[in-house]
């Protein structure tokens, strides 16, 4: 039989544990289970007992040991909990404060629009061509059926440089159509290209900038008709403005390098600026069937090949799409404007994500 | 080109509404720019009689009038000196808006006398400058009726923009013809009765410049009485914004607009001698009818008499021989001038006129005799007089242009469906005459007013093998396309069914080459690093250009739009720096700007550069102390782009020869091998910052995208992942301060290339404990065992090799 005194002092130790810290618990453990511990001593004494007595005493002592150990680990766990809770409280941070600042960059709206245009025309089988900003007057005018005395050449207020290129005056291209010429000279039809780039005209006011951007388009083949011109541009405009029902109108006009030539209007509301709504029309791009003289100037026989060309003003369609009012701020590089109208860096225009 | 609806209807018999007319004009290529209906703005104004005009009891200059505007007598206080009893005037009732003064009338009291309306002047109606008094109307003007309707002002004015190819549409009759052909009515004929005249003209042509003037007619009319034009003519000119001058001048202006046929009338009594010469200018000057002196040169065609130049042919008449109210003898000039010469003279002298505009776009070369007769008839009708016989020089030019249309081209070129009959009918309405027709095609003669159709070939061909065949093709196709354009525009381009472009494959090939696609990637990398993309001008002040290297004359603009935009930029960094300075001047600090755009080094040398610039430093924060941007930011920006473009960074070395606009001690050039310059980076030179008002310490980079080779499209080397832990060993070397850290890192890396996976510089120290002129560089070397762990002896061996190689290549000594 376990002595009642043992039971009593164990009960006292267990009861006292609730207020002990880790060191106190160790003392209790040593008091009972250390080399000179109470239970250690009693367990050693078992060897001298009769088998029956040893069995009964052993079971009782093991039960005491078990209870003691359980109480010790329960108390230790409770202490750990408290310690952790205290630490967590110490580590509290005011997370309502701003995070570590990271500067936010942006893609210029012109670049964004060029990406969108490339994505849409790319899906229609166009490839992107580029050419120099500084051109000679043959690539910019002569090849495009604009002779020197032509009133249309005066219309374009071209910048000239104090230089020449192969005996011809060097100028800043007033349109990217010069790359049409370069492409037709180097690539046999069929041709399907867009030419985004910088263009220059001597004009500076609220709606004109001496430098601006244009995307020229050129499609040459054996069976390309005016119906394709219309289909291609309607497909583009409806995708670009995200409106499958966008009204598009074609009006006869004149450009020296196309015949017939046409201006393209889209439906909008003059008062609210909403695209595709309201009964007003807004001129948005110029287009036409490539003039036979232009084809012939580039060595293409117009009896065999025909096609269409168009020119889109990048700033204009960007302003319309995003409701940007002032053209001049496109080039001002005011960081507030760039942050406001710029596009997110990591979302390039992709048709499957929607332009 | 401006005209009124009623003027149009003198040539076009139509029941179409104004809306239909303007819509059709825009659709067929005569874009309507404005429609103004002055009648609508003047609806409130009525004709009234001044019954009584008594002196105002309390004001010397005012009159107290009683006015009958058809609805009983009202009291009106009027300040006009010409207000008097019995006159007919224009009355504005209360509530009327006065366009000239911008006010809306109210009943009021002026110095004690009631005023229930206003008697108005032309200026108050917005009809002119006349404000000496109120409008005086003839005594038969009907009291109580609307003034605008009575004065013919309720006639809408239509303004169309005529494209440069359509000289024929710079006339009311030409516009009417187009509308008729578009199905909006019937064109009235033009067949003035021939006038023979009697006796020789008082002046005879002597044409010495036939290249400029192939054909000229003239006729004198004696005994004319000049003076104000009749009301209908004055109204017609005023309605399109022309100021009536006198009957003779007004008649020539009328024909310019009505038929697109500029004429000039000389006062024959002011002509010296009896010869009018058509000749080249000789550097002399004369006073033009526009009130400015004109100096003519050898390329300009003039009309001169024995006394000198009297007119710039086809562009501007001269004051000395102009008509006035005393004119009794006139000589009418009706000429055909060369389009190109007129355009060149006009451009050279900077003179714009209605005559020039028509001659340079091409007039009807066959209309001269009929137009001269029509003008003669009108002068005789308005001014009286006896016409002479016609004097002429040169000959009627041969006009025989033909064009052929194959009917299947309407579909195979125009994408349109139209019957051959409809196509031919459209052409006939425009004045084309059928010469031959079969089931497949029609051959038509081109009307003489359509200079833009079937023009003589004007190619400017490249030197290509196919040139002759292509030229023959153009000669054959061009006139046909001219005809196709006519029938397609008249029928309405909207009627053509849009067809999506057929695609060669359901999945399109990439639109960009890999090299083009990289530019977008460079943009996204820089923007993702917190920088803002800019688009700045390609040109700038040549003085600023010089700060960034060079400002060669070959990149100077001959006609800059502004003095500070006269030089093509040598690098986008130059215009970015100006942009950064503008932002800084607005008090906006702490930002990064970049641009991917062209740099110009010669008229035929353009490179694509990604340039960036950081100003200020990192943002304020309670968490991290803000720091200034420094050269390391610029270097990291440049390397990040190069890495994204596929450049293996271990192949990139840094040299110390960046441009002079960088800080000489805080800048570098990134190279691949000894020759290829990939990028430059650094702190901007303090002098540059001071000059451009850029905050000091701004850092920048330029990446020369064209120099970055396109990555080869090949599979990556197979990756072997070692299961064994890497080992790190640290070394500190004392080296001479001039030793480049890059060379030390390279030496360590190369000491045991197979096992060293990484070498990192983690400390750079000079000062106490380090000898003067030396620096301590501490590196961490990572050794990666692949098959079995390294033994201590092996590790010792690698370490010894590293120390030895660093010593050999840099003179560095392991720090004790």
C-alpha cells in the first residue's frame, strides 16, 4: 500500500504547481524524480519486497509518477502558451501604417495604343515594319504620287534638315507612308503591314503637335478590294473601341496616294464624348485603294496587284478611347499625367485578355 | 467653297431638303464644313416705319420715336442721327437677341421715356461694320414682315471643303453637277447666246510666255456705266462673305464662284498703249488689288502694258488698271494659265486668291469663249456698253482624254455590286460621253472640266527591274481607277459590303520580329522598376543637344517651328533631362522617367535607345529610411533591361569611359567584348545639372538596343541539380584602390569555374587597418559539390587557387 503520507504530499505538490514557473517545476520534478527524489527512493525500495507487495506497491508508485509527469507537462504547456502570448503581444505592430513604399511605374498611353493596334492587326496577319524618321523627299512625296508643285505637298508643312540624302533634300517624314514605299521596294506582294512611328509636321496648337504618331497600314494582293478595306478597318475599330456594334461610316475624299480615297468616321456623341452612342460622326482615319502610280513607282504592276492603305493618328484614337482632353500633355512628361493616364507595366495588350 | 441654297438651285433643279443635300455632299467627297442659316438668328427682326421722331425731353442726342412694326404703335428711344419720321427701318422687339452686341432686349425706360424695342444698325445685326446709323430700307419695304426673308437672308449658306483634285467643284455649277449625278436633281444647262461684237478690241494680246498661258481671249466694252451692283448680285456675294465693290468687279467675282471661271476686267482707259503683254516678270513691283506691292520674277507670268506690269496673271490684278465708278471703257481678260506655274508663283509670293485656287487646281480649258460671252452679256445688262470683237492669242488646247472601264472591275476592285447601265448613267451625268460600249466595257470621253481624270502619266519611279512593265500597267489602269472612283463615290461608299480580310492561317504568325518585341519588353521592365515612360520630342535646342555630345549641322532643322526645337536629339536622355527639369521646377521630386525612342547621329543614322533618369530618392517612409538615388540604381536599371533582353550578364564588362555629360568618377559603359557598347550609366555631371536646372545627383542610363544581339533561339543547356549542400567561404583581399572590383570578382570566379557557382562582393572597406592607397574587398564564394561532398583538403585547394589567382590578376593579398 502506498502510504497515505505519500498521497498527501503528492497532492500538495500537484496543487502547488499551478503557481510555479519553469524553475519551480524543475524543483518539483527533482524533489520527486531526481536522484534523491521521493519516488525514486520508493521505487528503488521495491526490490526488497515480496512479489505480491512489490506488484501492488509498484502499480501505485507508477500511478503517482504518471500523474506527476502529466501535471508537470500540462503546467509547462500552459507556461509556454503564456510566454508565447506575451511575446506575440510584445511583437505587435501597427499594421495600419503604410507598407514599405515602392515607386509605381507606367507605360505611356501612346505605347499602350501601339501595342493594342499591333495585337489587333497582328491577328489579321499584319506584320510590323519600321523606317527612319529622316527621309528623302522621294520616299516621303515623289514615290507617293505627290509631285513638287502639288497643293497637297504644301498642305503638309514639312520640316526640312540642313542636309541631303543621296542628292535629295532630307526631311522629317510627315507620315509613315514612306515605309510603304520602302516595303514595296524590298518585298514582293502579297504585303500586309502596319507601320507605327513618329511623324512630324510644322504645326503647333491645341490640336496639333509638331511631332505625333501615326500607324500606316498597307495591304497588297491580287484580289484585295475596297470591300476588304472596309471590312478590315471596321474590324479594327470595333475591336479597338471594344464595341462590336460601333457605327462606322466611309466618306469619299482625296489623298494623292490613294484612289478612291475615303475618310472614315465613327459614331459618337458630340456632347458627352461617348464613342458609339449618339447621332454624331467623328472623323478618325484616312484610307483608300493604293494609287496605281504609287504601285508603279515602286515597281509593282497595277494590272497584277492592287490593295489598300490607311493612316491612323495614334494620339487621336488614344484621346478618344481614354477621354484625354489635351494633346500637348502627351509630350510634356508631367509625372502626374503619366501616373494618371499611363498603363500598368505588366499587362501588355493581348487579344485573349482583351485590349 | 461657300454658296447659298438658292444659288445652288439656280443650277440644280431639286426637291431635296437641305439635310439631304448636305448629307450627300459629304458622302460624295465634298465635305460639308458648316451650314449657317442667318435667317434663323434674325427671325425676330421685322420691318417697321418710324411714325414720329421727336427730340428726347431729357437728352440732346436721343430721339423719342413712335414706331409702327405692324402690330400697333410702340415707343422707342433711339440714338441714331438718321432716325426720322417716315423712314422704314428694322425693329427688334423686346426678347430679341441682338447678335452684334450680344444682348437680349428688354422693355425699359431711358431717361424717363419708355422704350419698347430697338431700331438696329447693320453692325447690331452682325451683318457688317456699318454703324453710322440705323438701317434705312426703301419706302416700299413691307411693314411688319420679317426683315431676313425680305432681305434674302433666310438663305442657308453651305460651306464645303473641296479637295485639291477637284478644281471643277470650286464652282456652284460644278457642285450642282455632282449632286445631280448623285441622284439629287437635274443640272440646268449652260449655253449663253454667242456675242459677236463689233469692231476691234481697244487692246490686243501679245503673248510672249506661252508656256504659262497657252490660250487667252479678251474683248473690250465701251460706254459702260459702272456703279453699285444690283441687289441680287450684291446679296449673292455678301451671302458667301464677299464684299461688293462695283458692278464690274462684282461680275468677275460672280463668275469665279458661279462657273469656277476667274476673269479680270481692266479699265481700258488706264492701259498705256494698245498692247497687253503676257510675259515673265523682270524683278519689278506693282501694287496689287489686295493693297500690297507684288514683286515678280522670271518664273512668274505677268500681264503688262507699255507702262509696266499691271497684273500677276491668274492670281492678282493690279490697282493701277482696276475699275472704279468712273470707268467707262473696259477690257475683259479670259485666259487659261498653266496650273503648275500658277501654283509655284502663288507659293513663292505667298499670295492666296480665289483665282489662283481655281487655276492651280485646273479650270475648264474649253469654256473660255462661252464664259467670255456670258460675262459680256452680264456687263451689258448691268452696265450697258458696246462689245468689241474677241481678240485672242494662242489656240484652244486639244482636249481629248479617253478612259475605259471594264464592268467586272466594279466588283473585283470596288467590291461593289452595280449594273453596267447604272455605272454608265453615273458617268454620263458627270459629263462623260460614251464613245464605245460592249458587254464587258465602256470607253468614254472625259469632260474638259475634269482635269483630274485620265491625266497624262506622271510617274516618279524607282530604279527597279520591273519599272517599264509597271509604268505600262499604271498607264492602263489609272484612267480606269479614276472612273471607278467616280461611280463608287456617287453611289455611296456605304453601300459596299464590308468583307473581313481573309487570313492565311487560323492562328496568325507573330506580328513583330523578336527584335521589335524586345522594345516592348524593355518598356515593361523599366516601368515595373517604378519608372514612368515618357514620349518626348525628337528635336530640341541645338545648345542643349551640344551638352549631350554633338549638334551637327546635318541634324539642324532648316525651318524649325521654334528656336528651341531646331536640332535632332543625339540621345533621348537629352529631352528626358529637360522633362525631368520641368517636373522638378513644378516641385515634383523623387521620380524615374524613361523613354524608348530614337537617337540621331547623322541624317542617315538613327538608333533606338532606352534611356532613363532618376531624380531625388526613395519615398519617405516610417519603415525604411529614404535614400538618394545613386549610380547603382542606374546600373541596376541598365542591367535589368539587358538581362531581360537575353544578354548573359557574365559576358558584360564595365569600362570607365562614359560620355562627358556623366560624372567622370561615377559612370561607366557596359560592354560585351571589347567593341560592343551595350549601355552607359552614371551620375549626371554636376555642370550639366546646373545648366539644365536638374537636381544635383540625378542618375541616368542609356541602353543602345540596336547593339544588343537578338538572343539565339536554342534550347537551354540541361540543368543538373546537385543533391549536395553548397559551401560558402569568405575572403578579404587588400588591393590597390585602382583595382576594379569587377576584375577581382572575375579572377575569383575563374579560379575554379567548375565548382564555384557564385562570387559576391559583400564588403568594401578603406580606413584604419588598411594601408593608405589600398582597399579591402571582401567576397563570399559559393562552392557547389556535384557528386560527393568536398574533403577538407579539396576545399583548401580551391581556396588556395582563389587566393593565388586573385594575387596574379589583381595583385591582391589575403588580408590577415
